[in-house]
C-alpha cells in the first residue's frame, strides 16, 4: 500500500496537515485541496489512489463532488472516504448512497483513519491470476477487473465489484451481513452492517433488471447469489 497517492480535500489547513502527517508516517504520498474546484483539477491531472473528502466545503459540497466523480467513468473507480462532523445515520447513508466507500465522523484518531484507509484500498485492489467467472450473460474477469452484461460493460464501484466477485465464487449459499463484512470488507470492524444493504442495492442496480434477481434476500439471514428462483 505504501507509495499510494491520497488526496486530502478539506478547507481547514490544520486538519489537512494533521492527516498528511499521519499518512506520510504510514508511507503514503499526500496531495491537498481546500475546495472542490482544486480537488477536481488534481483528480483529473493526477488521478489519486484514494480521496479523503470533507462533506462541508465552501461552494460546491463534498457530497456533490463525490456524486460527480462516481458518475464519471474516468474517476468512478477512485475510492472515496467522507470526512465530516455530520454523525447522524441519515447523513452516513446519504454519503454511501452517492458512492462513498466509507465514512469517518470528526473528531477521529489518526490511527483509526489510517486503518480504515488501508481497508478501503485493500477492498479496491484488483485480484490477479484468476479465470473469468460467467453466469449466463454476466461475466466477471478478475484479471482486467471488469464486469460485462450481455457483452456490454457494467458500471459499478470497487466495493460492488468485490461483492459480486465473492457472490459469483460462492453461489447458492446464504451469508449473513456479518459474514459478508468479513469476506468482502476484510473484517474491517469500523464498517456497520447496514453498509452491506447499501452496497447490495447498488450492486442490484448495476446488474440491471435482467440479473438483479441473482442477488437474493434471505429473510432472517442475509443474502445469497443464486440462479434458482
């Protein structure tokens, strides 16, 4: 993970400095922006490996920038961790819904930030040396890190990709939310179980009407991937 470029987007210089010191001590290279305009220019020019994005920013908000980045195919695969003083659950869900990969409420410890950042980068890393997995017209290629549906590219975030990869390699078995967190999120204790539901909804949306029914809700348990109705 060392050597990865992390973009810190926060309008408060002391917070940017505190985060940068912690990340540089952990072996990361840091880029900084104080507003969404600066951030977008850096993202287009440098394409960082992960973005730490403050929710409340002057002008365009961080949540709007996250939504814009996730809609663009050139930046949609860059993991985003939202940083904010907003701790209410609705705000967390809103942040995840627009495509954020994790959510950290201020104040936070540098150790917690580094641990969660590592977990997100781990989840976003592609798997190599595996053969493609195909179910009907749904094809997942771990080498190219691409998913196609009936021959057409499917758009989904890194977490949805890992979730789909796990499901396709573990078909016909029901998993609890906790088991999915352990398997797909790498046992990151900071992620809440409701996060699984958010990403399941996004995965189903990415699969479209033809294949969304492969990801089935198992009442009282969790979810399973099955070709059987």
